[in-house]
C-alpha cells in the first residue's frame, strides 16, 4: 500500500490534526462531581410507575397530531409520502411508509427546519366507481366516507401531518386546477385528440384497460369477447420531453435509487438506428389502403441479409385491413391480439401480402405478432432468427416447418476467445458478415452497416432514425368518477376549450351508478348539451374524464399553496418551497407516476409557473431524494396437500416445540412470506396492532426490523422486544427521578445545553459520553444522509444499555447520567414521540427550568463533546476520479460529521496540503464522498470523466 509522503504528513500536522485538547473557556461546561447514579441497583426492582401504552397514546394524541412549526422560513424542508387511494382501511404498508416520513419530519423540525409534511387523497378512479355500483351508493358518498375513516386511522398512528394543507383530488376546489393544467397543455400543443385502438366491451358498452381483459380475451366483468375498436382519445405529448426526461436522470444523481433511474431510462428507451422500407406485394384480396412499403426500424442493419420474416403489431393498420378479409387473422386479433407480451410466441401469418427484402429482393412472409409493441417507431420489426433469441423462438413456433435459421454474421477470428453474446448457439454480437451477404461478405458489422445504408439510400429505401420506446400519454377514460376534460365539441368550430372563467366543469351528481350502459356522462343530456364558447351555437361537452395519473402528476405542487383559488399555486410559493426534498413511496410507481410527475414539473417550469425550477442545476426536477420503501410481507400458510390458504384459527401451535400444525388433520403447513392479502389470511390490521402494543412500539418495530428499502417480514409477536426496551428506559428514568429529588443536587440548564470536553468531566464519565457522542453522530448521519432507520433504533438500544449497565471503570456521575438520559430522549423523540414525551415530562419532575418543555421542541443533539476526536486518528484511502492516490491520516470524528461538515473538512485538507494539491493538478473539486465507515474518501474533479466512487471498504 502506498503511504502518504513525509512532506504531506508534516503539512497535515501543521493543520492541527495532532494538537492537544482545547484549553478551557468560559463556554465549556465542567460537570460537578456529585453523587453516583447506581442504575444497576434499581434495575431489578419493581417501580410503582408502570407503563400503559394506550394511556400514553391518548395523553399525547392531540399534541403529536398537530406538530408546531418552529423552523425558520428560509430553511424549509419538504418531506412527502405518496398520498393514498381512500380504500377505507389502512394496511401495514401504509403504516410503514408514513412512519418513515414522520420520523424524518420530526427530526428535521428538531434541526430547526421549517417542515412541510402534508397529506391528501388520490380520490378519483375506477375502484370507487365499481364499489359505488356494487353498494348502490354514489361514488362521492363512498369516497368521502372512506376518507373520514382513514383520516381517523392516521390519527391513531400519531403521525404529524399538516392537515391545513389537505387536498382531495375529487373536490372541485382541486380539479378546477387539474382542468387549468389540461388547458395549459392544450394551449402549448401538448394535449391533442386522435383516433386510437381500444378494448371495447360490447355488452357493457365501455372501454376496458388492458388489465381488465382476461387472458382468454374476455371482459373481466361481463364475460363478453372483447373487441378492438378505433375511438377518438385524448393524449398528452410526453414524447416532446423525452430528451429532457433522460437528461434529468443525470441531475438526480445519487438522490434516486439506481434501479428506478434504470427503469425510467429503459421505459424512455432512446436508441439510434435505421428505418427501412420493405416493398409490399399483394397476394390476395387484401386492400393495402395505399401502402406500397412497410417501414421497419432496426439497430442491426448488418443483419438485413438474414431477415426471414417481418412482424407487425396487432394494431398496425395493415393487420387491421387484412383482418377484414382473412377469417383466421380476424379471430387472432380479437382473442390473442388484445395484449402485448414481449415474451409471447403468438402470431398469425398474413396471407394477403408479402414483403421484398430491399437488399436481396427475396420474398418475406409478414406476421401479426403479440411481441411487437404498437406505437413505438414503426410498429414493425425485422425477424432475424439467426441472430435474435426472440425471433428464433417465434420462427420455430410459427415459421415453415424444417426451415433453419439463416446465419449472416459470424465472430471475428481474433476475438473468438473473448466472451461473445450468444444464447443457444445464436450469435448476437456484431462480427464479420459471411458468404450469405453477397458483396458485403467479409466486412465488419460496423463497416457493413455504413455500406448497406449507402446502398439503400440510393434507392430511397432507408434513413437514419433516433427511436424512443416512449409513447404519448393516453389520458382519456370513458368513466364517470374522474376529472372532466374541459373541452367542448362544436359542429361549426370543432374542438373548443372551455373558457377560464367557466371553470370548473363540475361532475354532475349521480346518486346511483348503473353497471350497464357505458360511460354514464354520455347519457346525461342536460350536462352534455351546452353552447359553444366561440360561436354561441349548440355544442356538446367532452364526456371522457382524465386518467387519475393526471391528478397525481402535480398534487405535490398544490400542497405549497393549497388555498389559492385563482391558480394551482403561486410562482412565488413554488420558488420558495419546491422541489420536494424527500419523497417516500413504493418502487411500483417507478415508471408511470414518477415519469408523469417529472414531465408535468418540467412543463410548468418551462412556461413560468415554477420559474426557478429549483435552480439551474435542478432543471425542474420535482423530487430531490426518492426513497422507495420495501413491501411489508405477511407469513402465509398453505395446506401441504391441497395448497389451500389457511386461516389463523385453522392452525394450532404445539406448546413444547412451538411448531404449527393444521388443526383438522395434523399436517405440517407450508409457510412462506408473501404480500399481505385478505384472500391469503396473512394481513394485519394496523388498528388492532396499535391497540395491542401502542403506536410507539409498533413504529419502533417497523423501523428496527430491517432497512427501509428492504422487504419487511412482519412478525407482530416480536414487538415485545420494543416493549422491553421501553420498560428499561422507563425504570431507569423513574429511579433517576427519585435521586434528582434530592435538593442537594443543582440542576442547571447548562448541564443539558452546553458542550463539554474530556478535561472537564470525571474519568469515569468518559466512556458513557463517548458512546453518547458516537450515537448522536451516527444517528444524525443516518437520519439526514443514509436513512438507515433500523440502525438509528439499534444505536439507541445500545446507548440505553450503556446507560443502564454496570461500569467496571466506575459508575458515572449523577450529572452525566442526567445529561445522557436527556440526549437519549431527544434522539428517541422522532421514533417514539409519545413515549419520549412521557419520559421527558417525568424526568424533569424536579427540574423547574425544564418544566413545560417538550422533547420534540428541543434541539437535536449534535456535538456534545467539544474539540474531541472520538475515533482518534485513522488511516484513510484517498481516491481521485476513481483512482487510488495515497493514504491519509485523518480525524475520524471530523471526517464522519454529517450534513456536509465531513466533506468540508476533506476540502480543507486538500486545499492546504501541497502534495494533494499537486495530485489534483489544479482541477476544481466537484464532489467529495466519504464511505460510511470512514475508510475511503472519493474525490471527483470537475473536468473528470464520470466514475463510480469505490465501494465501502
């Protein structure tokens, strides 16, 4: 290992890293040597003050549900959890996500931030409409009843939301602004109407989403065979922002999980390739409708000589035209053609026409196939069985029997030893064209692509093309319970937007929805018939409502100015409070919701509704830090023979072995961890859990069980561990309070608030103060940087044990015990706020200066030990632009300080040390990253190519 040069070491010493402890000043507290606190003597005694967790919840209920905003206006912190659909009942997944956001919010308030932590309801949608039909009530009544129920459940959790900012997407006060947003998109050419293929239920006379079509091609509700119809639909032109959306992922950097960014990159799917025209030959009665060529997009032009078929989407105009005269094709399009499946081998040969290979003039069959995506590029692909796995599988299943795959590209001889991208003998890498390629034989794939493109360009049969998988956003829904689209159709004027002063277009009241008859709005004559805003003539309202993703694409912006009646939000408020600092929600929303929200945010930034867009670097990105919590799984039991899901009451536990058996036959059940569901009998009602264990123990257990991003295996019986921890704290505080009642012990405010040094406290207090400082440092980092909330709880348990256990080196003084207990309760407050406040109140029973104070309103503990290096000097590997450069002895405590202080310490070192400056070669430091264990410093310079920092050592 390379060591730091001697001249660099001497320079480091000159920086003061090896200085003796700081000299005392009047601001540094010297703790009095008073009586010792014998925690071990009292820990085994039964104390008269026992815990009643339900009573604690009730006592602090109002205070915890209405947090005080004590922060500075200039130091905002916007923490947001994804708002729920009001189903009526919270589940453990809700409890987890909202506990996470509440912990962060309470921590940031203690840091002095002005915290925005709002809540609302994603209240429109098909589930409410279907429930209203089934229960015979109005969708509005059903939704509002569920909201009231869920709001009360939230309050049982003692989560500190800002209910003054509450929104409901189904309220006209909210959706009037969703309609304004639609009109803004329409004004800028980003909202448009066009004919589109949809799934049509001929019995219910309504459009079905793909998810509502059964695998056999029938409607999930009526059972009718689903038809494909072309209907006029509304779209948002999100494709106009594809480049900005891709570039924005780079801006987000480490703030977003790599997995989510990759999913969005793949969804947008930019690629550069070639559009090729394959001339068509009619071979039957099919009317080609003016088509003379079939355009196909490819990124592998070098395999053109190996094309053995073409495949078009089931919605391609040529497939639909051929289906009018070809019975087998028509049936295929009706039954198998309703869903796209990239792994499907389903397809139907089109008999009415063939294609010509523009390079070889060979006739090629054309198939309608499920694996071809409609709407992207040309909705048609080349079938090259010799060089593509999916094409090969399709050809084996649908192609002529016994016709082998044609090989046209082979590995380059001097690269054969290298690992090639082959699968089942199919060579998929670029290589060298073989004798099957005529005059292009012997060329490398790169040179062949250029030569083939030049050849086809002469015939006007090819052009380069940048393709994206991203489609424009279909926002039309033929449903009642959604935001009405503010458009009027006039025979004279065409499509006319509703005037601003006539908004909102309010949903008409329907007391009882019918299961039949298609879109309910279309049958409401009084509502539909209106006057044209332009000519005053008779006209009709648009009867489609908007996709609920439109409502949720901007709701986080409404929170910053929720009572503004004239605008969705004021530009000033947007500049002041956006973007969201931390956004918490499930990874299942990685593509649709998060992509749509990014699109709308960038659009509103561009048109000046959010002028700053955060800042120039942020580029209108709505969420700086995305936290995707893992799913909560429940233990699921199945019968080993029938695989039937078993209810808890169908199982019994052996009292000795603790092994579960099926009550009916004594069989051993199969156990697994699965997503909680009523049908699997593995769910847990948060209300019952909180009633049994208390809100704080439930919260602490949720956080302690595993990392935020990991799946959580829910085992309610283990919450007893949190009860035991709380009981230990409570007994400790009760005993401490008895000792503090001694009038001979002066409790001074300075004992709590001022920093100390090792020189000003007794030697027997050093170890406990060191543990306290390490806990405060690690938990500050975890709550502000890594969000390792399970380690926050773990660290507090360790501090509790240190506080209440025996000390061979000598028991800590009563003053130190009091001080450390105070800091423990401050750090516990965001995790278990009710219990922490109860302990805080009891601890200060005999401390007049602390009477009436609150743990949650105190300051978060930072550096209790002033000028001390807890970890001492440690050797650390320094990497510059991804390459190891030297070893450096650093102050570990200063290096690991949170909230940017550690990074600033490194910047100072690199500025002051001459050898380090030479290694930087005059480059500006762009970023400093310190591994969580303090063993690796990764420095990235501004002119360097992007490299990933080294992993933690």
